[in-house]
C-alpha cells in the first residue's frame, strides 16, 4: 500500500514540476524577447526541454510501475530509462543550438535590458528551486536526470541575476552571451554523463552497483556451495538489478536441501540490492553454454 502511495506521489510531484516549468518557459520566451537577452532565451529553451522531460517522465513513471505481463515479461521499468534517453537527447540538441546562437551574439553584442533580466532571474530562482525540491523526493535515473537539469537551471538563474546586476552599472553586454554559453556547456556535461549511463543500461553492461566479488565470497561461505560460475548481470533500470549464475553442489544433494540453500542465497542477493535472480544448481563441471 505504501509503495503504491509512493508511486502516486512521485507522479504527482512530476506533474506539479511540469506545470511550473511549462508556464515559466512561456514567461521566459516573452521576457527574453522584451529584454533582448540570449541568456534568457537560453534558459527558456532549457526550461522547455525540462518541461518535455517532465511530461515524458510522468507517463514513463506511470508505465514503469505496471506489472509484468506476457508481452513485457521483465515488466515495464525500462520505459523510465527510455524517457531519460529522450529527455537527454532533447536537451543535447537544445544546448548545441543555444551555443550556436550565443556565439553569433559574442561576435556582434546587442543591447539588453538588465532590469527585466533581474526580475526574471528572481522569478526563475523561485520556480526552479521549488520544482527541484519536489523532484528531489523521487527516486530513479529518470527523475534524477530531470532534477539535475532543474538544479542546473537554478544555478543558471543565479548567474543571470549576478550578470543583470553588473549590467545595471556597466554596459558589458557581451557578458549575456558568454553566460549563455557557460550555462549550456555545464548542462551539456551533465546530459552527456547521464546519456552514457542510460546507453550502458540499454547495452546490458554488468551493473557497477553490483558488488559481485563480495556476493561470490558470501555465497561460497554457505554450506554445500563448491563453486559459482557463468555469472551474468544487467539492469532493468537504475534501481532494479538482475543476476543469474550457476552454483556447483555435491552430487548427492537432495532437492529439499537445495530449496533451503536457494533461500539463503536470495537473502544475500537482496542485501546487495539484487531483487531479481535466476540460480541454477549443478553437480558436474559442465561448460557455461552446456548447463
């Protein structure tokens, strides 16, 4: 019951954050036009990307918590990862576009209106801080990726606030374009790292989170366990890890004893955050593909 409430609350937080960001993106676009600030446009684009990310996240969170069925025997958890990939790609393209536009402004700076930038920065800090706070209560790679962008936007607005104060006293309009490039580069760095992580999950790389050496050591200490081999592991998402392996036991071991041994092994795996596993017992030295 508590788990279901957690999923409902997670989706609700995403929806609230989406409504805030989508509304503020429109305000930013208008504000960017009125102030002639490419830094404001930059954040507007990023916030629009975040809004799409939040919308994808909302539907992905709904899908990812559905039970496994005949069509998706491993469940729907990877819909969340798919959403994280789409979100990252959108922000990647958006950031590259903003950098291109900002470089044009660096080559030929234009007058901006710092008063409007200052007011938008105050509003931007408030909106992104609240949205990031709501997202921080959720778990998983997809919500974390969105929260990361919201925090970056928050820092971006702090930078816009500082630049707008400087521009109130000095006509250094090139700072607006330079700030836009810096914001985009910081976001690009974070998006790149998360896209790599998402890609590795899709490629079914063995999860770094699984401490396989410790797991093998603990299992080998159990009575009757002679060896462990044919170990394979992958992630369904950033929180759900799957492990399968073969356990060698004495030839005369009876099924009832194996059932007890399997329960003990499952407990060890669960203590290492491995919630899904397949354990095959054998009593001879057969190859990986033959057993």
